[in-house]
């Protein structure tokens, strides 16, 4: 690095750390740093909203302190006419803070229904593949505390089980890549404050106010419940208790998989005892096998899995396909192998 570039870099770093002199920002950053606790290179998912800009700022500070390499990516879904203009705006905004943002584009045919859900899945897919190209196994997302409440109600409306309604956690794994959410215990209003103080502006996605989308309706529902006296601290405590129950169920799922299944490269053999666990443990164990064998990010729909488990329980011989898997029962043995 030339002396000129070194001086410019030092000046920007000084400017960045100067923002931490704000007591509120400093306090929130300390919570972020404690939640992240990472000593490996990582990727940051940026959108341009207040939460992702706050994440970009904090992760830049963190990477300087820890001497880590970071890749910043923004996925342009091209679902709105001005999305590419917004992406370029965010790139230029971050450039002033020595943050080099790469714009990744979702080209091809776009969905006409279930748009937000499919767009999120596509974003994860693109970010995971891009991170792997750079040999990075950690991706930071800007999900925050308000997202936890929204996710709870959305999953509840969909009839999700316990795992689904408490699924938004500090750390999960998809395709052997760690999905990290270091802002998960920080409120949206704090992230807006940071973005305004650091960047003076952020991108407002118009779809965030469009009640055609379930998430927006849920967001408005939560606001109304707050007016009726919803205590978020008690709600948070309830979610924590549910997570504790979820962890207990997961313990028995792992026990079931360990003791009652034989896992080969593209095949799993289940013995009779595999099906002697309570329904929720059995359902989750079997879902994990379908994910493993079918090599899918997410398991198939719950209702289909329940129907298959009923048939496996009641029929001596049975064969079907689901989630890229062939499921066969011969007498008391069940074999699950990848569909060819």
C-alpha cells in the first residue's frame, strides 16, 4: 500500500472509530461485538436499509479491530424498477467509509406469487454460493429483535411447529455455512439511530409499507398489540422458554438419529426403534434425514411428512418419493435414498 493510500485509510479509520464517541452507539456496538465473537473472515449481507447499514458499520469496525478480511455483498433482485439505482446508491454511500460493496444480481424469470419468501431464499442461495467462492464460511445478516417477533407471528399463522416459531436465532447453519445474526438482541429503533448518525441516510424499501405482504400486516398487528399493552419483555421471556424446550427436543432428535439410523453416502437405513419416539421428535428426526439425503436447504412441507410417517407406521410395505428422496419400507426396515 502506498503512503498516500495508507494515510487515506488511517483517516477513514479514525473517522469510523470517531462515531463510537456517541455513548448510545458505543453501548450498542459493545453488545454487537459480544454477540459476534468471531475470529474468522466473514461476509456481510447488505440491503441498504437502516439495519444492514448499521451492520456494515459495526462489522467494519470489528474487522479493523480483529484484523479480519470481510466481503460485503448486496443482492439486487431486480423486482422493482429502481432497484439497481438503489444498489448503486448504497455502493457509493459505503465507499466513503472504505467499505467495498459488490452487487450481485438475480437474473432470469421472477416469481408472481409468494414473492418476498422466494426472494429471501434466492438471496440466501446467492450469498452462500458467493461466500464459498471466496472460501468464507460465515455470513452476517442484519436481523434484529423486531424481526424475532414478526417471525414468531408469521410462522404461527402458517401453522409451524415449535422449531419454526423460534427459528430466528443468533446462529444457524445452511449448507455448511454459518448464518450469524449479531444484531438479534438489538431493537430496530437503535439501528435507525445508528444509520442516521453514521450515514445520514438509508434506503426505504416501499414494499415495507405495502399491506399486500404478510410481513407488513404482521408488523402493523404488533404495533396495534403494543397499544393494547403487549409487553415485549414478557414476550421475549416466553420465546426464550420456548427455545429451551426446542433445544430439549433437538437433544432427543440427535439421540434418535445416533442410535437408530445408519447413514451412508446417499442412503439412510432406519430401524424399528427410530419410530418409537414422541411425534415431535420423530417428525423432526425424519425431516433432518430428508434434508440430509435430498441435499436441500429446507425440509419438505410438514403435512406431507406427517402423511408419510402415518403410512410407514401402518403399512408393512410402502414406497413413495418426497424432497428428492425415495422412501421405502420393507417389513420393519425403512430405507431413504436419493432420487435418481
